[in-house]
C-alpha cells in the first residue's frame, strides 16, 4: 500500500547516501531496479547516476527523453555529465547539449573533445586559480568569496595567459604571513598532466607522488582542468577489474544483474571462440585415432598432458600481463624473463615429468608409456612457459589486449602442443 | 671504473625519486638488485624500502643486522616501520625495537598490536587534534607552530579524554571568522573507523565518501590514528591484484624477478594440485576405456565437452567472486543469481549443443553421436554455471579464499561432469 511506498521514499531520500543508492541499484535485477529508481527524488537522481556503472547508467538514461535528462542532471559536475553523454544515443545527447545553459554547454563540449580514458576525460573544469605576484591576504580574501569543496588541498598558480606555473597548498595559506607573496611559497613539484595522457599514466603520477589533486594542461601549457584522487581511485579499480574479468571474456562495465538473454548474448561470443579452439585441439587429436584405438590409455592421459601445460602457461601469462600493467616488465627485460621462465619450465617440467611418469607406471604397468608421457610433460611445460612469456608482447605490439585474448590463445597452444608431443611420441615409440 | 659508479650514485640520489628507485629495484633481477641497492644513499634507503613489495623488502632487510636496519629506517613513518618489522625474523625485529628511541618504540609496538590488513595496521599515529570549545584563531595559532604535511585536509576534534567527536576541514579554517567556535563548524559526517575493521572495509568507506583522510578509533572510542588515501590506494591495487593472481595460484607480494629456483618452488604447489585434479578426471575417463576402444571419436570429443563446461563455469565464477568483492552479490541475491545463471546455462547450453551437434554430424556422419554430445554439452554447461555460482559461497563459508581455490575446484568439477555425462550417455545409447 501507499504507506509502504512513502516509507521507501523517506528511506531512499533521507537515510541513504547517493553512493549507497547507486550500490543498491547495482545489486538489483533490472526489473526491480526501475521500480527502485522511481522512488529516488529528482534532486538525487543525477548524483546517483554518476555513481552507477556504464551499462546501468545507459539503461536508465535510455528510457528518458532529453528534457527529462536535463531535469535530472542539473546538479552534477561537468566531467560526469560529459561521461554520461558518451553513453547515450548521439541524437539524445545532441538534444541534451542544446537544452543546457550556454556556459555549461561550452564546458561539456570542451570535455567531450577528450576520449573518456585520458586525463582530459577525467578532469573537472572548476578551477581555483591565483596569480604568482599576489600575496597570501589577497588569496584568502578571494577564497572567502567562493564556496570551497571540503577536499580542496591546493589552488593553481597561473600567469595572466592562464599558463600553468605551479600550485599553492592550502596549508601554506594557514601558516604564512598575510604579506608573503604566492611566488615565494608556491610549489612547482607537481607538473601539469597533458590532457591526452592515458588514464593509467595519470594513476601512476598520483601514486608516485601521493597526490590528492593534479593540474591538466593543453598542448600550449594552458591550465584547463584538475583531476582529483576520487576519480583516480575509480580508474585503478576499473583497470584492475578489467584485467581479471577480461581473462574470462567479461566486461568490467557490464551489469552483474543483467537479465538472462542479455547475459547469455554477452557470454556466447567467448564460448564460441573457445569452442573453435577446442575443436582445433580435437582435430589434432583425431590425427592419432589409429594410435588411440590401439592403446586406449593414450585417450585417458592426453588431457593430463594438455592441462599441465595449460596451468604452467597461464601462471606465466598472468605474471607477465600484471607486470606489464605495473610497468615492471618491458621489452628491456624480456630476454632475462624468457631465460628465467625456461629455467622454471625445465625444473618444474622435470619434477612433474618424474611424478607423472611414476604414476603412469603404477597405473598402466608400462615403463615405455611412462617415458613417453614424462618426455611430453617436460616439453609441453617448457613450451607453455615460453609461450606465456612471449604471447603478451606479440599481442601488445599487434594492439590486441593481452588480458582479453591471451588466455584463450595460450590454452589453444598448450592443448595442441600437449596432444602433438604426447600422441606424436607415443605413435613413434610405442606402436 | 669508479667514474661510472659516481655517475650512477649521482643519478640515483639526486635525479630519481625514492618511488622511482623502488620501481627500478622491483624491475631488476635479484643479483643486480643488490648491486643497485648499494648505490642508494643511506638517507634514501629507508624511504625506498617503504615503497618495495614485501618479498623484496624482506630479502634486503634479511641481509642487514639490527644496527644497520636502525640506521636505515631513521626517517620513515611509524606505520611503515611496523609493517616492515612484521616481515623480518622475530629476533632481529626485537633487537631493532630495543635500539629505537623509547617514544618511537612505544608507538611502533602499539601499531604492531593490530594485524597488517586492518585499519589499525594501515593507520599513522601522527595526529593533529583540537578541542570543540576553542575558536578558529586558537586552532590557527596552534597549527602555525607545527610543520604541516602538504596533503593535510582536516584536523580531528576530540574531548579532553581524546574521545573522537568529529573533524574540521582545513578549508573551514580559511573561510570562517577567527572567533567562530570549532563546535559550530566541525563536521561529524566522517565516523571513526574501528581499529580492527578489515582493510577492504576501510577502502569502501573512503570510496563511498570520497575521503582524503579518516580517523581510527579503539573500542572505547578514543582517537588513536588516521588513515590517508595513499595507503588506501595501495590496498585497492593489492586486493585487485590478489584476485587476479591467486586465480593462477600466484602471490601478489611475490617478487616478479625471483630467481629460477624460488619461482619454481612457488609455482610447483599449484601445478601439483592441478595434476591431482587432472588425474581425478583421467580416472573418471578410464572407467569408459572399453567404450572408447570401440568408438575412438569419444576420446577426441571428450575434451571439447569438458572445456565448454570449464569456460562457462569460470565466467560465472569470475563474475561472482568479483561481485562478492565489491559487495554487490550477497546471500540475499544468491537465489536470483542461481535462477539467472540457470537461464544463461539453458540458453547458451542449448545454442552450443546445437552448434557442436551439427559439427559432429558433419565430422563423424553419426546422428546418434551428435545427439549424445549435444545432450552432454547442455547438461555440462548448466551444471558448470550452477557450480560457478554456488562454489564461492560454499568456500567463503568454509573460510577458504574463493579466488585462490575456486578455479581449480571448478575445473575439476566441470572435467568430471563433462566426461561422466558424455561418456556415460555414449555407453548407454551408442554401444
């Protein structure tokens, strides 16, 4: 009854923060989500939208007219608005832009010029700028006229042409005399970040220098925006998620609670690709059907050889992909890495060749079968670790995301190597 | 020659930041690393140590006496020191503590009381505290006597017993009148974080409220420390890395450039576990050796059935593990999730059963074989997605990390299901 609805509305709009509401919507199947969304007051809807992941944001905005969208987004910051407009149909987004106040429209259009995953796409354009030749008192008088965000840690120093010169920490304003000049207490340690710098680079600058905010400049050195740590934290989480999820062919901006048909469609592609690779391996195996018909143990043991290679290779692959993401592994230490991995392959390959050989003797009472599987395990593990090392470099230079396609290509390789070496050796020596 | 060494020393100690030096050491094989380390000046060594990952930190500290360690760590903060002492042998760590100035020793011992992955383990104890009943001018006079860190965004408000009451943003000090009372302008929005709260919880509080720093309290509500965003960023990156790396049986604090023997040993365990599971699957397959001997196509197609289940299951598993980490998936929506995944399993299972059935007819010209493999694919994909959904919940309630052991258990299940359904159906209907 309507009493319950009022209770929900009160809860939603007074007791929960917009971040909590966004989290709740993200944790809800899509039908319930639309109902919950309708209980959120118009004042809060804009803020909630900015905290939702791309897929869900898009779904909710997709049901709204340009006029309703403009109504909803009144209080949100220009960078969030620019992100949002990139996720709706161009028609609606154009219409929204036309409906915006002229100044805000110019700001958003300026931001839309930068791809979403660059410094320009992350930045905010609400800047507090001061000149180097004024004193602390003047700055304080200026700041008192503005409404300052609580997390403001520094203001930006520019010349009269808005060229970025340095920054002034808020704490400097507290502890210096009123007549001290900005030029004497400003810091030029924080370099301006190029607007086209990749977001991963931005995150590294923040991490290296423990920054809370950083300036963004254009090609002419003009200060055009600032990036704050909260946006950088999102970048770090999303990119880490990306590496993990794309190894299973999933998208980090996908809706966890997508309905059956949408989820099935998203995952079908990955299953299809893997089916193709499984049949490649099966085709290799089928070349040895005569051998298998004579020694059925080969059929039973083939998957063991393939899977040991798959595991050894994917350990190396994961290590290399992560090392490339953190910048520890580059072409410069590839040679060292290859030698180390070959060493690991020989040691672990040797160890598990012995163990698996021993198990095979115990199981099938055949020393020659044991020798063949031991040799195949050693060769396959070595090939697997070498492929795991080289593959990410090859894919990267072909501009393919190693996290997305690395594991499926690697598994195909290790399956094919595994069947070829084991069944090939068996055919040569056991028949 | 020694001219080169001087050049390296100058580069190291004047041109590179300590973060860059740490990154360089992490990107270097262990032999070269020890040489590079010796070029870093003693003034910088402590700071570089704090930026190294656990494994490498431990290796370098392991070569030093307690006296050398005390020499090196003179300038580092108490929370970093406490972390470090947890990674060296208890004997050396005790000796280091004894050599510290009495006040610092007390601070570090206080921090050592909290596990490394809790709020207490993350916090710093250098607090700037003010009382609610003083005015802005008094606070400013007090702050001017201290050396303030540039990133200071707020000071903490406590009563006379050091009970946490709220916080005062630095920007409030700039914009309010000198005679304004702290009690009127302080904020109590930021709640004190319990010292035993898990670090992932701490990260969520920071992300939800876009914090730069947060207060840590003990069970009595006494303010005992503060956590800053730079430490939280490390937590976020490490935990994301943990989920990705442990799916391949790797450790996020491991040294990427560990030598062959160490790397081999670390990875051998995972290969051993996987070998055991591969033999479980092989044992299942060997029960059907008579069938395989009669229809060799069964040997060729079995791995295809197993691998489709493995892929479908690991997609679900990855999604659930990540959803549990972000807090979107809980026991509360498990039922919905199971039904959705079953739907996805039926749809994708049905689709790929048709495709693989058709391929099998084309390849082996046998409709009955095609029907059997189609049925096995459908059943195995459905079982795989259901296992992928349930497994993380089961493991978590048994206090086992789903990211670490989920994928290996799941693959065992999907291999066994795959062989059982396909070979079982084939034996029943084709022979």
